C-alpha cells in the first residue's frame, strides 16, 4: 500500500535532513525537496498557509531554529530515520521526471543513544546512492589529507574543529563550499570510507577514523579523552600511499658520528649541544653538516611538507623523523610514545643530543636524502674533573661558562665503542683571556680533580 501524501512528505524531509545533518535554511530544504521529487513541498494540500507553519506541525521530524526568512531547520534523529530515508528514496526514484533527476545521495545516521560498533550492524555510518557508480567529488589529494588528519585523532575530533586542524596541518583551507556542500558534516558523510561519526549533542558531531572501532562514550567522557580503541596494526613492509617512497623507513638507521679519524691530542672546533652534567653532555662540530641540514630541510619543507605528514598511527619508537621546533626543522628519532599525553611523542634530536616532548602535528617523515649525513651529536665528558658539591650546581655553572662561548676541545680520551670523548675544554672567545673550563670549575669551587691516575 502506497504511503499517504502526509507520511510520504515527512519521510522525504527526514531523508533530506539526514543527508545534511547540520542546520540548513527552510529555503534550502524547499530547493532540495523540489530537486529530489520534481515538485514542491505540498503544504497547502496538507492544510497549511506556508512551509514554516507545516514544518512546525511535525516536531518529531523537524526542529526549527528562529523564525521567518532566516529560520533554520535540523532533522530530529530517531532509530528509524535511516531506514525510512533509504526506503523512501528508492520508492521515489522512479517517480521523479527524468529531466529533473539528480544523483541524490542518502545517508544513514546513527542513533546517538545507542551507537553500535558491531561490524554486522550495517545501518550505522554508511551511505547509499541511487547511482552505484557514484564517486565523491572531493579531490583525491584532499581525501588523502583527511585520512592523514583523522588518523591523528584516535579518540575522535569534533566536526567544528576539523577545518581549523586541517588548516594548521596542511596550511590550506578546507573549503567544503567549493565542492558544493552546504556544511562540513555533509562533506564528511560523503566520505564514508574515511569517517565514522556520532552526534552526542544537537550542535555538533564527533568524527572518527573509519579504519577503527568507535570508542564508547558516556556522560563523563569526551572526544579528547582516552578510550579503548581498537588498534590497527601497520605493516610497513607493504608500503602505503600514506608512506612516501623517498623517506627514511621504520627501523632504518642513521649512523652515529664516526670517531675513526679523531686521535688523542687533536683539537676540535665545537659547539655545545645538550648538557646533562659535566660527565654527560653533547657536542657537535662547529664546521660540520648541521647548517647544511637545517637550511636544506627548511627549503624543502617550505615547498613540500604536506607530502611528509606522518599519521599518528604510523609513529613508532625508533622512527627517524623531522620535527619543527624553535622555528626550525630538525632531524630526530622517536624515543617514546606517550599514551598518558595523547598527541605528543618524546624525541631525541640526533644533531644536538637534546630530548623533548613534541606535539605529533609537528612531526613529519624524514626525507631519505637527509639520512646521508651521520648524527652530528657526539657524547662527551670533561676530562679529569668531578663535582665536589651538589651536581646540579656544578652543571648550572658549567652551562653558564660555555654559554655563547667559542670553544675548542682537546681530545684526551677516545672511547670508540661507546663513541664518547673525554675533553679538555678551552674558551677562546677572547684571544687575550683564554681559559680552560675544566680548571675554571675547580678554581671556583664547583669541581675537583679526579684522584685516579692521569689518563693523558
């Protein structure tokens, strides 16, 4: 039995509003109704003087915000909405005049009160089209960017924040209007192979990676809090369009700085990297490759950094990467993933010896061409001195003495197996006042000479 005109009209409106889950104007709804059916909303035949009056009479189908020409409408989601949506769309297809038919896409909306993640429940998070050959009008490049972005948010992202995150990550606007969508969520529902979504509030949606299960949310949880999300294992050996071919792959190694050409008694022009103590700090050659590395990374990433975005799912301990820190790009290796600090990883700056926690949005793949340079940081200790007070005070004074100083290191010991140097460190900033940092620490009472036999 064919549905009555009243129930049929309500069903079509339900389908149209489900395909545009956020608000639209009454005028837009009227246009969509006509483009879908070939006739206008029959409000007069249903006993109403205007469309708005009719829509207000069906609060179980439509929620109206405002009044008059600027009024907006939003669909009221029920468990049966998606089912009715598809059923009516299929019934109406053949009744639309051929010259007025369009490639109408009908989207299924999940119930917000009972979201299922069972793979057998197919009514959630999928869309059906009249045309089996339908393909999204969003360019593949942007689709791939969105895949990379959503992988960085395993616990979901509010739809209203998607545009901002996209802009920050790829330095371009996510202009959904350009692709003829009326809202951002409408565009996201069009990309059903990338996104899942739920609507926990009437004002916004949470988007999830289609490749993962949706974490369960209750009233005390949010999209930004941790949850038990099914993890997808990545097989790097298989390759992926998300892993550029010209990058340092997971488990590849960049060699340490070779000490084979450094001999006892050599004098090295150095800069100081990270200082942990007088027994453990890092130096790098003053005339080494750091400047070349930094300048070439800057030049390349200004042009092509979008190519090297690392989805969070691909971050692994031991992966060499590029990190943006202090307005420069640096080579790093990931030391630790931080499950208690979502969105951050701990990295080691291989050219300076520093360790830091950085946001994953500032991490990129390291292009293979930068693996030809060995790690510039060299582990070192001061020769024949040790703290004679609180080691933190000694370390602080050491940092103070070498800050912005021109330094030359005399090599006293070369530990080739551990790639570590023992050095006598000279401050040559003032040619008329050259002094040894080792001796200055002793003279100022912060250190003492070791009692062990002189290894010189």
